[in-house]
């Protein structure tokens, strides 16, 4: 198979070719590995090659499942593979080697996907950019001076670079939708609990994070969700399965949907004209398809939601670092902002964290009230086109001050005395200024998707987001399939990719 032929296929088509013996799984793996090597210096999408494991998988029992023989990449966080470190983009986490594979990894392999590596992410998946010191930055294939988004930035960059048509991702604050929007791809974040995150944990990030894929085609995402969804023994709860497979549901017309849209940042921060234009263009397209569209937004306290979201980090980061310390990690192996979050988290009382977790409920009630009147919420996925590397970093002087305060113990002292409340608010606002729209779905547990309908005047992708009521992935997939037919994006890749 020629590389141009490989690029012309989604995962569903590749699996069909393997089933008809028109190409072998080994040949597809060779193409994917070669493209990964060819693009590595330019993009740096894959941080942990697993070619030996992939060859062993091909040498084992015959592959079965809907994606039998299709090369695939995991994200190097949460998606544990027994015997392989799960690095989380951190030098300090490399000593942690899981003894069990994650249920979702097993399901990917049961679907016939051939896992040959793991993709890059920011340290602990904490940022909407992919720039870990341990693995180096990942670049946006559309313009290497810009970010591919995060935290599943390596996954999105690998797809947009032509390495694979679909890759595993996870979304705790937008980490499927943000990189999909940055790289011109389709990204669906499933409902809370739709996909098991066991056996290593019960709920990831207090239930804010969901497992899923980023892809170039809607049908690949639908079929992947069919393959990985469903509770496992010991999971916190089981969501009622869909009435029919999502691969079947997506082929049905969505009907006339009531869509409320907004372009106003919930934080009151600026929204770039291109992001506004992306939504306005989507509104016009929706209306032309017969949907009822009006400007409307849920009654959400955006500033409170941002603080509630930041407290996930305050709870999770110190606990993750403690696990690393237990197997010999040193504090200096972690990045500055991760260490700052550890300090702030240790200074946050259990009652404060509990209060913030309890406030998720009011956001869920407000969004549910909105969905009583509207089938879907439409917003920008990003408040700004993919930024240049370093654009969202704290100024060097501020980093230096924080480093001194942290190393001397003064940061923890100030935090425990309550003198850093305004600083915490600023961290929340600054860290989300470019991505203020995605966290709502995470805290409410609802499914949401980014659809690649817009490219900027500079040629950068900029997706739009749709949020659905809990459990209504079918509604999102039906609309996505309709939009994909009306405004096809599958063949739109960076010009250099097909020339590689």
C-alpha cells in the first residue's frame, strides 16, 4: 500500500482492507511506524515507542474485532499497559510501572487495534498545551510554531501528521476537544462513567475525566465508542447502554434540533474574532440544515466553575506526586508549576476541597435546566486560535518569584494563612483564558464534541463545541455525521503530510 492510499482511509476502511486481505496488518504497522519516524523531529507526537509490543501482538492469536489490524496509539497517562511505565509527561513518574493493563486498553486491543506507542502530553495532563520538559514540546502539524492543544496534544498531532487515522485520548477539562479543535479533527468526550477507567482507579479526576478517541471521521469515533463503552466489575456505577449501537445511530438523521449558542467567555475574558466567526458560521450552517438556532446560554457562574475546576488539581497533583515519591522520585524531577500546584494543594483543607466538589452540582442543575429548552449548546471550543508556543506561560519573572517562594516554604505558609486567595483566582483565570468553554462538560459529566468546521485566515483549524444532555452521545454523533456530510473535512490535512 502506498502512503497516499493509507492517508485516504479512515480506520474503518483500513480494517475492511485487512479483512479482505488487500493489505496486511504488518504492512499497515510498517507504514505507521515509518511515518512516525519521518515526522518525529518536526512534530514529536510519540513519546513512548512500543514497536516490540505491536510485533508481539501481530505474532499472537489472529486479530478480531471492528478495527482488526489498524495501527493505534495510546495516551501516556491513565491508559496503563502492564509492564510499561505510564509516564504522564513527567520525569518523576517513570519509575511507576503498572502491573495491570487498563480495561480500556484491553478493549482497544479486543477491537483489533494494534498498539505501537504512546503519545505525548503535558506533565500530569494539566495544561491545554503539550510541552513537557521530560518529552519535549509537541508541535501543531498545521504550523509548528503553534501548539497542538492538550492534554491529548500528541494524539491529535499524530493523526494530523498522518501517522494514524485515530488515537486514544482522555478528557478531564477539554483534553479531547481542545487538541481536536487545534488540529482540524473530530473529538467526542463521552458521558461520565460511559467508559471504565479501571482497574487502577474508580473515577479519574473525581469523575471529571472521560476516555475516548480523536479521529478524522465520525464513524470511526462511533465505532470506537461501541468498542470501549460499558462498565467493568468494580466500577462506581454503570450507565444504561444505548438503545442501539452508536455506529447505527449516527447514520440516522438527527431531526430538527433546538440549539442555543453563545460566544461569550464564561470568565468574561476576551474571545478572538475568529472564534466568534467559527460559531457564527456554524449557526448559519445549522439553520441551512433545518435546525432551530438561537442565542442562549446556561446560567453558569463561570468564575466559580473555574475555581471548582482548579481544585481538581489541588486534590490530584499532591496525591500523584506522593505515589512517585514512594518509589524514589525527587521533587526536583517535577516541573515548577506542578510543584506549585502540589504546594497549594497541600495547603487546601479537606473541607475546602469538599465544598468545591459539592458545587459541581449547581453547574449540573443549571446546564440541565438549559437542556430542558435546548437540545444542544453550541460554543467555541477555544477562545483563541491555536496559540504560539509559550504564549500562555507565566512571565519569567513571576516564575522566578514562585520558585523562590516554593523552595523556601513561604508559598505554603502564605497559602495556609489564606493570603493567596486572589493568586489562586488569577491562576484559574490565566490558565483557562484561551480555553474557558470546555470545563463545563467535565464538571457536569455531560458528553461534548469539537467539530472541525472552521479554519482561520492564517490557515489554522478552529473547531466549535456542542454539549449534549447526559447520556446523549447519539444526538452528538448524528449531528456530527450530518455536519461532516455538509462540510466534509476528512481530506483536509496539512499540505506537507501527503508529500512526506
